[in-house]
C-alpha cells in the first residue's frame, strides 16, 4: 500500500488554552507551539485558533515520492486540483472541508511487547501474583493516532476522494451512512458519514490494552464528569474496545485498543452492514449526543453565517 499511516492532524478550536490543557490531561505530550506528541507516532496533533471547532488538516504518510505523483494524477482525474510541490501534496476535500496533506514519512516501528497474562476457566498462567493491570500507576499515554471520523455534506464525494483519489481501502461499510477506510493495516484510519455541515466527530488514540482505556478514562473523569460521552464498550465493526470523552471545544476523543488488523487483502472480506445498530457489541446504550453532537445546530448556524 503506497500510503501507510496518519501523520499529524491540525484541529482548530476557539478556546485554545482550555483545549490544550485537556489533551495534556488525555496523555499527549505538549511539544510547544500547539503541538503534541504520542509515544510511538511523534508529533501527531497541532491545535490552532479558529472561530468554530473543525479539523483543519489531515496528514497522511506515503512510502516514497512516486506515490505523491500517482496520487496527484488520481485526484486530477476526479476533478480535484492538488498542489504538489516542495515534497508535499495538498488538496482540499470538498465534502468535509478538510485539507489533506500527504508527505513521505517513516513508518511507525514498534518492538513487540509480551501480551498481558490473563487467567480464565481451566487456565491459570498467572499464579501468586496480582494482574499487571491493577498494579499500574503511571499516567496513560496514547501510543499513536489511529483514526478520525468526519461529517461530510456529500458522503459519496468524500468517499470517492479517499478511495479513488488517495487510494484508501474500504474495510467495512454501512451503505449511505458510513465507510470505514484504511491507509494502513489498521481496520480504519478515516470514517466519513453524512452530515448537514462539515465537522470533526472524533479522533481516536491507541493505548496498550483495555486496562489503559479504563485507567485513562477514570483519570480524565476525576473532577470532570462533563467529559464523559460513551463507554466502556466494544465496537462490532473494527472490534476495538472504546471509551469516548469530549474536549472543551466539543470534539470527541477516543481511547481504543485491540483494533482489527488487515494484512492480507485476499483474506479480509469487507462487509456491508444494514444500519448503525451494529455500532457496538456491548456497552452502555449509545447516547443521542454521540450520534448528533449537542453543538451541531451552532455549527450549522456558523456555517450559514460564513
């Protein structure tokens, strides 16, 4: 696959200081000038000031310069006008309003870690010792940016942009509602869904395991119950454990672990799902504010005024 990961996202927010403090609490490391790093992915978030919250830019990593030339040609055939210069390809996706920036980037290389030891019926590999998950005391730090979910005023055009234009693959789909798209071996890196106004629904950040999800969310909610949106649960599409929180600007951020990994294109079979009831296998009921964020009306009003 010519593209291989998400690099850096730029999120615009009206309340820069408050939102920056939230992402520091979330476990991202401040790196000056609105930048934040993950443990494995390096600088993966930039915050800038904008009148309303939105995803300003989405960075995608390519393997070599030839990939940029091929992507430029594919986008041009679809009628887009990409700017390819100075080692980067930039183009605005019209349905989401996001500028996509593709650069040659090093892959994320990680040393395999031993799997947590779990006891179960008829098997006790861990004896005379507490589970590692309950012994951890350090702060939870996301390992990398996994995916972003975007509202698009033309979901079909957005999906064609990412698939036919950029070369993303479809992992699974809820036709007319959501397409789970990947540019890496992760089940999805981008999801686009129809919306009355372009907006950022959520960003998703990988942590080590379900204990890290629980520990991270528990710490985030201490003294800040308003941050809670939905969790703990497990998605059906993608299979990952999840917990969703809300930053002060209104964007959702997700801790996740155990996402499906797609290595062999011939083995993985994308499925079409009938509707979004398949959204989760277990967990608390989906809150209405997750499906339709509370500030969606305000975002629509802002877009109308602009």
